[in-house]
C-alpha cells in the first residue's frame, strides 16, 4: 500500500482500494476498514481547499476601519453586511450587489447590475430595511 501511495501521492482511498482489491479481500479488509487503517497511520490525503482569492486588499484606495469587529451579534436583523462582487464574463460584465444578515447569514436583498455604481449597495440596503420586521 505504501509503495502505491509513494508512486501516486494524490491517489484517493477509493481508487487505492480498487487497485488493491484482490490483496485486500484476501486479508478481509473492506473499503471502510481501509479508510480506518489509513487514518490510523496518517496516510489519508488532505483535501485541497477549493476556493479562489478574489479580494485585493493591497489597493491604493482608502480602507475603512472595521467598526463592528467587537460587536456581539445576538439576534437576526441586528446587523446587515453589504457587498458588491463581480460575477460576469468578459463578454457579459455583471455585478452582484447583496445585503446579508450577519446573524443568520441569509441574503436579505440581491441585485444584479450591468454597470458598476456605488449607489446600488445603498439601494439594496434601503430595500432590505423596507422588507424587514424592524418598526
């Protein structure tokens, strides 16, 4: 098993089981038991993180302080977070403005826009406020 793992270090357990199935069946080792054996010997493959960093924090524009960093969020609609992100392609540029409830992580308002304008987050925020249960 070690020589297979050495020759193919990113080979997953299921594929390893498939390659070694005759030998493992002779030993009475099934797929789940193979997982336990590999875990006990620290031979499981750590999955790669599947996210892309899209934020450039080293830009020349002014960055505002995080004034809510120490705020204890204890209930829904106590704090909303607004953001705008690029979701289009080169042929079809598009931006997504959204407002999210910081407590429940639910999107309160979404708006797709074709041209980047800073006022869209404010429009989404106003729409979220009108939709909310805040008196």
